[in-house]
């Protein structure tokens, strides 16, 4: 009886791990299944859990480095640079995005980000464009939670630029270490379409408790606005469909209109990053 309960708990834990890994990394669930299958053959009795965990770590790392990138290109997506080997002008705000295989996009998105970084470097030498979530490596329509979009390799979130210790813009020092959830707050008189009526929006997290824990940073408004304007200017040749930004930042940065829009109150806040959609 007791053994049956333990087996049931283990089975449930395995299913939860499978679901979470698939939701967070797309390929992790399949790799966990493969690791478990090998562990069953290799260690038919005892310590199968440890063997599965060890095999998963090894297989996930190897697959992420050498198997997933070439397979993703068959479906039309490429890994954005992770900045590990090359000295890139485009890189992730955190290696977390690469480690979880959330850094895949169409070659057009990759080319647009490189061109953006090159053009930005003319005004700000050495500047690096930092991306957050892009898409998973495979399958159109596979949702990358918690995003409503990011399911086709054509969307990428970009970090704002903040003022570093020497007064220069840096995208790698956003208040949050992963770029998300450290918000630029509206100023007095700014448009705040999602407040004032007492309504609570399900997917719109203010995370007030977190804001007090994050370091204070000053937005580099000039560089951030230049990045946004680039998409409506030189970047439009890549097929920029739109950028999502909160209304108060659109006003503060002077980038209202053209391709910049507000996605509504029923989605995540976009005053910690900007969401860009690119398809030719
Ligand atoms: Zn986004």
C-alpha cells in the first residue's frame, strides 16, 4: 500500500516535470522522456531517478548546443547569438534565455537586430542590443507562456537602455536581472489607461513588492527612443509590423504613432521592455 502511494507520487512528479519542462523550454519534456527511457534500460532497478536526472542534464546540454540549432534551421528559425563565443553586438539580457531555448527567431529577425546594433553603434560605440524572450525553436503556434504571441519566430522582446556608471547607455543593466518586471512607472499627468476604475487585469502584473527590491536605474531615454525610431525608419525594410509600448512611455520618449502601439490592458505591461514583430 505504502509502496503504491510512493510510486503514484513519483509518477505524478514525473508528469509535472514533463509538463513544466515542455512549457518552459519546449524540448525539455521530450529530452526528459529520452533520459528516463535510457535510465530504465541502463538501471532496471534502484537509483533510476538519479540516473534520469543526470542523463537529462547531459542530454539537455548536448541537445541545446549541437542538435536543436541545426534542426531549428530546417523549420526556418535560427538561434540568436548568446554571446558566449563571439563578441556580439546582439546578446541576451540573461543567459537564462539561451539556456531555456527561448532565443530562436527567423533569420530576418536576426538580421534586423544586427543591423539595429550596427546603426546604434554609430552614435554609441560599443553598444549592445539585448533581447529577452524570442521564440522556441520549433512549430508555429506553440505558445511561449506567459506571452500571448511569440509563437512563430517573428516576435522578439528587447531590453531598454539604462544609464551606466559612465553616463553611457547599456541594455545589460536593466533593474531586473532578466529584463522583465522592473517597470518604468508613469509620471504625474501621463496617460494610464489601465488604472483608475478599480478593475484588476488578469495578465497585467504590477508586482509592487518586487519594484521595491530591484535596484534603481535611470532610463537612457535618448538611446531607447533611437532604438524604437530605428524600427520605423531603416528597420522597416525588414518588415517591422509593430512595436508594443505602454502609452506613458510612448509620450515620454516622443515615439507615438507610426508602428508603436499599445496592446491593451489585458496583457503584460510593456514599460519594462519593448515587443517587436518582424515579418516580411
Ligand atoms: Zn513580447
